[in-house]
């Protein structure tokens, strides 16, 4: 069964460093998302991406964040200068658009980011 | 504004007990989707069920059942004859019917099933 994959599974970085989190969405999906979950808290939406552009973003998704689909398979989240409060689990999700039966976002296993 | 409330932070049960996880939502949309996801200790988010707002039929899948009541804006989840493997955090989520919109999650309910 196709699934969303994410790399790395864990990343430790120093405050102020740039990190890139990578995701490979399910191959025929066209909507892509990033969410984050601070330890012990709820899952929060960051950004959605469709047709090579951001379609929606939350207040969390400030200028420090960017997303890109550099090729036909990868979807990346870049944090330019990490802060301690960026420590969280980051989930990628993807979805087929359109038909009601496919309005489900499927999540990857997550990347646990720790900023020291 | 959309909001999902899961008032139960933690629930502990003994194996074979039935347990119901509550979910109450707020939305101004007339059509929307509701979801339940499971997050086991390994951390991934596993999709369990999707319901659209114009389908109020309850659903049963094995030991899982869902009760959607639009009149009370609730979408509750019942596990019958719970098992230790059901131990996880369960999230209820809401999205607009419009394509591509974000999921709004509740804070989750941690279910612990002991043997």
C-alpha cells in the first residue's frame, strides 16, 4: 500500500542553523501539507501546497519557513534559522483532490526535530 | 472559526472494557468533514475514519464505532472490548468541505488500556 515517507526520522540541530525536512508524498496525490506537533500537544497546521504554490498557511508559518517541491516526488520544509521553540514532530501529509471519497489526508511517520 | 474540543485528556481502562472518546466541534460551514486519527506510542498518525456532514449514519468497523450527531455537534468514538494495542492518543479533526483545506485537530485523548 502506498504511503507517505519522511526523512530524516530524527534531526538534532543547533539554534540558528537551517534545516530541511523531506517528504515523499503518495505518488498520485496533488495536495501536500506540513503539520507540527510540539511534544504532548495537539497537531497544528503549518501550510498546504497545490499546483506548485502555497494554497493556505497558518500564523505559525512565518518568514522563517518555506516549502518547495524541487522535483516530481519530493516536498520539503525549510526552516531558515531554527529556534528552540521549533523543536517538535513535523508531519507531512498528502491527499488526492476532488472526489469526496478521497478527502482524506494521509500522514507520514514524522520527523522529530530537536533544536539545542 | 473552527474548533475541535476533546474534553477527556486521559482515560484508563482495563482490557475488555468498552470506552467512548468524546469529540465536540464548532464550525460555521454547512458542509464539512470529520476525522479520527490514532497516534500510537511510535508517533505516527493513523487515519481511522472520515465522515462528511451530510451523512449522519453511524458506522461500525470491527470493534470501532462512531456516533455522529449534527444536532449536538458531536462525533464520538467507541472502542468495544478494548485491547492493550488500543493504547494510543486519539485525535478528532475537522476540515471544511472546500478542497485542500487544513485539518483542525483537537488536543487528543490519551487512552491507556491495561491487561
